[in-house]
């Protein structure tokens, strides 16, 4: 049990679209997507929240920051390649050691860290057409579905469609329906090493998706689910026999 | 979050072997296996524990008792057939509704409720030969492994061996090694409906297995894992369209 | 390898709706749903096909018939309760022994045999509204998806929607999109014992769904996938030690 | 169906230990591990076999060779780092496209390609102590178990023990028991993209493990299982709507 200690969440954002005044995202999220996500997370009494962005030194993800992070949320889109491999390795190590969970949001499906964890291309179908999405709860008993009705609508969202090239998720929590005719595994749990990863599809930068209460509920639930809970570090390497040979 | 409310555990036991004075179990567990399990569970500050046994009216599992149970633990061996189908249905319904978790212990693999939940024969290999078992943690990041070292030994246990005819578990947490040469999937998580089920192999009635601290730790962890956590009841049946047709 | 021997498919149908002249199904499938399914299966050079229906003695599923069946396909809707438990047991035994695969079609989700294999309620949402379905291939590398494009449309189908109360399938092959706004896990693989089970959602009796080529392709592929392929019977029961104790 | 065409297997080997005359492997496998594996595979009438080794140009795995390979088997130990990243990318691409299956043998658990596909450290416990292993069939209905009894012994093998840091396999086919007291998930199936991967633990270079018939049977079965079977290439990228928006 975590006991009294709060869940320390670091909200990471590429933060490029929102600083481009000609980009629609600059109107929807003038202070950046991370500011909105951090704000609703900080409303939770058991959360302690900070933010980090791509253009900070070491992308704001120094070893010290990661060592003080229980859950990292990741939003990136246009600059995946700009993320330094050394930082990706640092994140990866902490996840598989079970010291930090990861939430990958929307276009983060193509991030270096998600592709490294999945081992696949993470490719998918997409379309920007102001269309309606409806997310259905496939596993109502899962902690990430807590407090949700059997489905919820997002009035306008970018379409992401199957085939989504990921390994079959350990648990499929949410399925997306799109007005234009596609479906998508929009809420997927994975375990890698001792760490927990949740991929959540909503969140195109030109729509106010992260201001919607159901989307916020899922992210809050997922941070609680992904937070490490005292796993014992595995023992590896050369061993003596347990029995007399 | 369950918040302040305790986890209400009902420890069920067939309680036949222990009342047979010629049976070794009557020496190991003079007050019944359930008494020992209930005692160590009751030591947890967040648990509220009661017991029930086969020869009570309705096997001690009236609707009222089940309605006040968050997690049911099940030990049976010699009298699976004596459990009334109506009680099995009652238990099953509460599990799939997500209102109660289930721990199936040792020879409970052949109980009506476990076979009904699995849909398979639940058959296996076995041998009583005073042999050593060693249980290895396959998923150290899982809540049921909390506080365990990478393995623990049971000095004497009945051998259970593969092929164990169950559907592939949703998570395989523990693997058993037996001195006589077999292996067994000894700690398996399943989800059925909104409910959580854990099968845990140790616990032959002629050895003091439930007096061992690591075994107790697993059962305590599994009760916390299996306890319902506020799932929304699914909506089923006839629906109106969500979109204009 | 099966080698030269053909796959022996028995197409089972409740065959009640189609014999009711006031029912729309009597126009769509005047000789019964089974006649149409058997006909397209019989076009495959490696298949040997027979049919059986509810109102035959022992529902047409005597031990002899089952012993000569590699894959059983199941369509039922209005008379699940009329299927004798003894026949269900007989089918179940042959499946878990790995001697026969099972395809459960459409409203067969509520059949005794499917619920027995799943261990859950198998409940779902539904609506009859002449709406369009589109089935998306989630796992294009799976043998059941062979020869399909990335999706196919069914012009009119009954809606089946999530939450579908099944255990998480071993492989999710197809996902359904419905015009009215729902999604459904419409093509699901399960393993129970040594047997293979495929649930396939399309096939409402008032639409000519089984006359559609893509639907036929899935059923043909699934029969090949579900056919037993020489599994060794598991050894169960009391064992001697493999090692000196 | 593959029809008449043979399964083209390329047997890859690091081939360093065996050329070191002071190394025990040079006595067990004087022509290299690959020579022994290729020989028993070539006995299968439906297989066409070639070999490739680390010290050939491009490690013997040019694009042309890979384009003519249905299944690649991989044995490496001492020189994982010497495998060029470009070749690893080439192998990875062909696997996820579903054009080639992969068998990873023994110490190949630490190869670049396996770690890239898994997304984890792939670490484990080990010991060289001339001990007995017994491999148990967990899923007797799986094609990779075809023709095996319920278990088989390897007289002397390096111990590999849990925790094995891999994602939970899609199917766990074989479990290893070691004389010294450990267990290991020794036969594991994974799907990545459209490709199939099988990890098989036996095969330490100082014991004649690949000369044993049951080990050969598993590898033959696994090559048939992993061979691509006509998957449709997924469609990715920008899409037009399927429905009128």
C-alpha cells in the first residue's frame, strides 16, 4: 500500500503546436496541453503534479525528475524524432523496473518510448474531419472504467482506426466508434517488466478534448492504476542451486 | 475507492476431513481449515472476517451472507457434489455482477463454482508423497506478489502437476516446482463478468500449509486484489439508436 | 497434419423461425439457415458437410454424429432452453478433449453450450433496426482473416453492442461498427481444454447475411482454424514421482 | 494455404563458440549448431533449408536472403552486440509485415531482435551445473506440442529460471522444471504485427541438446506454426470517411 504518500505525476508535452500562433491548438490550449492536464490532475487530493516539455534541457526529464515521478503522461505529435534516445532509455528503464507507470496519449502512439515498449510499428488509420467519437466501456469492472457510464461521446475528434499495429493489449478497456465508419481500440493496458502502461486515444490538439469530464476521469483513473505499488525487484543473473544436485 | 469501509471476507470450508478423528487433518486443523484462514485474515486492520461451512443450512451462504461478502474464499475436497446448485448459482451471479471476488484454494479446483466459471474440466495430475514445493514469482509487479521474495518453499505439499485443464489465466502470478519432477501454474488470475477470481494451489489438508507466513501473505494480497472496487453495472438488452438512422 | 482426410463439419440449426410461415426468416431461408451454410461449406474441396436440427431425435447430435464431426457450427435463438442438457454435455466433452471445434453464430451467444464454455452470462445490447454494420479486421495475420480486405460491410444486420459479457477472448479478430452508434467484438477466438471455439456475431435470421461472400469466407476460415489437428490427450490423475524423493 | 510451396527456413547461428577449439562447443557441434539444426529440418519434406552466420557479409542476412525466408531461427550468445542494427531493422520489418516468422533459441533471449520485439530487458536467472531439465506441455492442443508426450527430459542443460522479464506470452506452450529447483517459461508464443515469434529455451552450446528428438520435434513444429500463411497487408494512413459525415 502506498499509504500516505501522494502519487507524483509528471505531465509531459511536446508543446510545439500550441506555441505556433497560426496553429488552431494555440487557441484551444494557449498555455499548452500539459497545463490543462496538469490542472485537472492537481484537483485530486492524492496527486502531486508537475509538468515537463520537449524544449527544456533534457526535455525536462532529468534523472532527478524521473526519480521523483510515479506516473509519466506523454503527449507528442510533430517532433517524436527530436526526443533524445538517452532520455528514452532512462524512461524505459524506470518503467520496466516498476518504479514508474506511463500514460501514452493520442498521437503519442508514434513516440519512441511507446514503439520501444510495444516492439511493433504502432501504425494506424487516421482522418481529421470534425467527426463524433463514442467510446464504449468493454470492461466495466476495470479500475480505469470507474465512474464511467457504459459509453461517452466526444463531439469532435480526429479519427483513429484499426488495424492498430500493437501487440494484443493485456486488457482492452475502451473501444472507439467513429461517425465516419471506423472502430479503434482506444483504451489499452499493457505490462512491460514490472511497469504498467495505458494507451488512451482521445486528444487531438485542435479540439478541446482534455477539457471534457469523462476524458479527465479516464486519465485520473489510469494514473491511479499505473502508479507503482511496491513491487519487489526481480532477482536476475547467476544462481546457486536451490536443491542438492 | 472503497474508502473507509473494510473488506468483508467470508472464509468457506467443506469442514469434513477435520471432523473425522481418524483423519490426519483433524490433528493439523482441529478447528477446521477455515478457523486458521479466518484468524490470519482477521489480523489485517482493513478486513472483516466471518466463516461458513458445508453442513450449515444453505452451506452458511444465504443470500444475506453473500450480500455482505466482498471476497469469498473456498476450500473443498471430498464433498463437491454435496454443494447445492442453487447456492452455486447465487455465488456465480454475485461474482459476475462484480459484487464479490473469489479465491479458490487447492482442491477447490474441482468445485462446482470453479468449474462453472472456467468452462473446462479443471483436471490435473496429483500425488501425495510428502514432497517439497517451491513457488516462483512470475509477475513480481502484480499486487498478489507484494512482499514476497522471488520464491518461497513449502516443506511438504501434495503435488499438483500440469497439464492443468483451465483456460489460459488472464495473469499467471506464481509457478510451482515440485521435488518429484512436476511444475504447476499455482497462482492464476481470472476475470469473469465484472468479478475477479484467483486460484491458489497450496493447501493440502494433511500439512500445515495455511500456517506458513508466505502462504498467508498471498491470500491476504489476493483478497485485496479480488475485492470489488466500485464497478458500474453494465447495461444490457434492447437499445435505442445513439445516432439517427 | 490432417493429411488426406477431409474436415467433417456438422451444421446445426434450431430451425424454428424458418418453418413459421409468418416469420420473415421463412422467406429469407426457406430451407433453413443450415441449408445455406451447409451449401457454401460443401463447395470447399476439403470439407465434408452434414446438417442437424433441434427437432430431430437427440437434436440430430447423437454420439455417433458427434464422433464423426470435426467442427460443429451452432445457430439458435428462440429455443435455447429446449436443448437437452445431456446433449450439451456430450458436445462439451468432445470440445474440451480436442476432438471437435465449435463455431457459435450470432444469437448462439445465449446457447447453453456457449455459456457453459464461457462461464459468464454472455449478455449484450441489441436492436433490430435495419442498420448497416461494418466489420473491421483487428488481426490481419490471423488465419480467420485470410482473404479479407481491411473491412467489409453488411448492409442490414441486427445491432449487437458492448458490453458483451464474455471472458476476454484469446484473440480478438474482428470488431463490428454499427450505424446506430455501437461497437461489438464480433469475431472472438477462445480455447477451452484442447478445443477451439470461434464466436462470430453476424447472422440475424431476417436478413440474408449468410448469403454474403465475406461472411462465408470467415466461416470457411474459422472451420479450418477450429478443426482439431492431432493433439495428444493430456494425462491426468495420480502419478508416480519422476525424480527419486 | 501455402499449397505446394515449401517452407523456406534460414538457420542463423553466431558460430563463434564452435570455432574456438578450446571451447566445449567445438566438440559437441564441430560444424556449428546451425549445421545440426539445418540437417534435421532438411529431413522434413515440406522444408527448404539454408544457413547463415554472424561473420558472413551482412551476417548472411542480405535483403535477398530474407526475402526468400519464411522462418528465421536464431542462436546467439557471446556476440549479440556485433549484430548490425541495420540487419536487425531489416529482420524486424519482415516479421511485423507478416512475411517471416522467427524462432529464438536459448541464449537468443538477449539478442537485439528479441529485445526489440519484446520491449523489455529479457533478463533471467541462469546456472551451468550439468543438471536435468524436464519440459512439461502446458497446452497439449497447440500445434507446437504436436507429437509430444506430456513431458520430456533433457539430461543436461543450463538452468534458466524465473523471473524471465518478457511480456506475458500470447500462448505459454511449455514449462521447464530444473533439478536445482527452478522453473522457466520455456516455450512461449508471441505475435508482433502480422508475424509470429516462438521463444524456445533449450540449447546450451556445451550439451548435445539439438541432437535430441523431442527438441527437434518442437523446432519442426514451431517452424510450421511460425510460417506466414497469406496475411493481407494492413492498410494504414490517411483515410476517406466510409460514411457520409
